[in-house]
């Protein structure tokens, strides 16, 4: 296994990880920002008001993007397994 092929494997793995995590985290980040602006405008300092919408949107994103996430992971694993003979030699 050459260092270049190992770097390519890690680069591809990191890009898959970033795609999957951003699909789940970014909507929660935007909802948190909206709730924070609402709390600042109304002077409501309730912690559950900022936590609960982010939790709900994160769970919804997992439900909505779940099949896509599984597909990305399975595709990456298939590609990795199919390339094992080429990586060993």
C-alpha cells in the first residue's frame, strides 16, 4: 500500500464524515441561531427554549437524511472493500 493510496482513503473518509455531520448539525445550528435572536429580542432566558427546538430539528434531520446517510456509508464501504486487492498489491 502506497502512502498516496492511504491518503486518498483518509481524504475520502473525511469528506464522507463532513457531509454526513453537516447534514445533521447545520440545521440545528440555524435553528439555535434563530432561537437565540428571539431570546435576545424578547429577553426570555429559558434554557429549554433553546435546547428543545435544536433537539427536535436534529431528530427530524436524522429521520429525513437517514436513508441518504446509510447510502453514503454503504457506498463508501463497498468502494473500500472492492479496492482491497488493488491496495494490497
